[in-house]
């Protein structure tokens, strides 16, 4: 009986020790670089992992010059809503949108070299500043921080006696942040941070950005994503206008692949959106290669644009990026078109050959009525304009509106001055 009781005691103690060991683990989560949608996904995954492993606390190590306001708000909400105690450790910079994240923790600790502030929105409009300032005040009050000082970081027009004059944004050093109640402690490094929190280095689970995360963070930058869309458009259009598959096609495919890979990793795009984009490319290829009425081309462009908009966490921002990318692409392609070797593929799209007498073309600017009812053969694709051979003469004609393939038999059905209208003869 004594042995049984002893075993039970050991089991209980063992469970207690195991639970204590698990609860002693603290998670260190980096928040660095541009604040964007990919970082939101990363932070949420990190918090979920810490919660699943019953971490004792989560330390968010912050070093950022800012980023997207909506992404900062989502990260802030995630930090506030987790059931695990949180610490925001400002390692270097907490500027712009980084201010909101920094004050969201239960404890805020600063490295001696930090700089916090300059949280004004872009664009600098009253409605944006007012809403952003309201959010900062709300979180500051919720976490027991100096709401007036925090508001001064976002509103240049706000005057704070003996601290901030009107017309300037507020930035604070570590000591100033401690003095005005923004941070709870100032430390020299991680070692001092751990001593203040009374935790051991061995009990820290330090998370890092892996390759997938870095790709997502890089490609989801609003500037990089705009560049990738631009390069994708330039690559695809440039490939159509140049001979053979080569540099432009490779650039276009790689750029769009990188763009969607980042969206896929960040959780903003699934296989459905990727299939939609591929379908758009295929439809554009069909429009170029096979005569039609423009339906496949319009549908293809619509699929590509829609896939880009749907793959973004903010369709409005995606629409702005896409518009900028289109303008950039038009400018670059206009310049490149003067130097790029032309592709024969254009012959299927537009009639661009010069029609001169030395290569057999004859002008009938005076009277072409004799051609009425005569039959000939289409020398080029009529889309709807083109060239047909009637007898020994090459005649510039138009169809009734339909596309007529090269080599088709045609009959002249109308002559209106210099305009010769033909119709395909169905054999």
C-alpha cells in the first residue's frame, strides 16, 4: 500500500514538474522591418504556437521604421487579445506604425539606444490622423500609458507644454520614454531584459524568420509588390512584341511567380486565385494566336486583374498598386518599343506592312468599281482590314466586320470610293 501511495505521489509531482517546466517557457518573437500583411500572419502564427505550448509569456522584440496602419492595428489587436502575458521589448526603433505595436504589450521595455515616435499617417489628412490618433489613445489608456504623449507622436498640431511645440512630431529617447510613462524599464541588452523579467536564457524559445517568411515579407511590401506587378506586365507584353521566347518572358513569369508566392505564403491567396491568374494568361495567348472577336482577350485581362486584387489583404491598396504598375509599364514599354526587335507575332494582330508599288501593290484611288463581284484570295489575316490578291493585283480591303483567315477565298461585295469590302466565300 505504501508503495502505491509513493508511486501516486511521484506521478503527481512528475506531472506538476512537467507543467511547471512548460509554463516556464517564454517565447521571443521578432517584429522587424516593414509592417505589412505578411508580418500579421507571422505574428498570429507565433502567438498560436505559444498558446498551444502554454508559454509563460511572449516577448515581442521590436525594430521597425513603420509600415501599413491596418497591419499594425491587426498585430496590436492580436497582442492585446492573447491570454498569455506579453512584453514589448523595443530593441532599436519603434517609429510610425511601430508605436502602436510597442505600447500594446502588458509590459514595455526599451533598450537604451531606442527611438520611438514620428507616427504621423500618410497621406497626411485630418480624417486619417484623427482616426489613427484615436486608436493610439485607446490602446495607451488600456495599457496604462501616457495617452497625451502618444498622441503627440501622431499629430504635429498637438501642443504639449514643456514637451512638444506645435508643428513638430514627438520623438523620444529611452530615458524620456521612461520619464513620461511610455515604457516600464530601460535595459542595456537582452541579458538585462531577462534579468528584469526574472527568466533564464535556457527557458527562451526564440523564433526567427525562415526563408518562406522572408519571401512573404519582402514581396508583400507595397513598393516591392508594385514593382513585381510592373515587371510582370512589362515581361508579358514585351514578349509579345519581341521575336522568340526569351528575356522578357522569363522576367514576366518570374515576377508574377514571386508576387503570388508571397501572397500564397502570407495566406492571402489560394489555389483558386492562382488558377484564375493562369486562366487569364492562357486566354490572352488564345486572343493573340487565334482570330476572334476580342472576348478571350477581355476575359483574360479581367482574370489577371481580378486575381491580383483578390490576392491582397486590402483590395483598395491593391487597386492603387496595380494602377501605378500599369502607368509604369506603359512608360517603360513605350521606351523599349523603339529598341526591341519586332516579332512576327504582330502580323497576326495588326496590319503593319508598308504597301508600296515596288513590291506589287497598285493604287486604285480613282475608280475601283470594276472590282465589284470579283473573287480573290486573302494574302493576310483580315482583322478586319488586310490585303487580298485579285487577279495579279494586291488590293487593300476590309471585311464586313468578321475576321477572315489568310488563304481564304473572298468576293468583293461593295466598292465605296477607295474602300473595297469583301466577304468570305464558303466552299
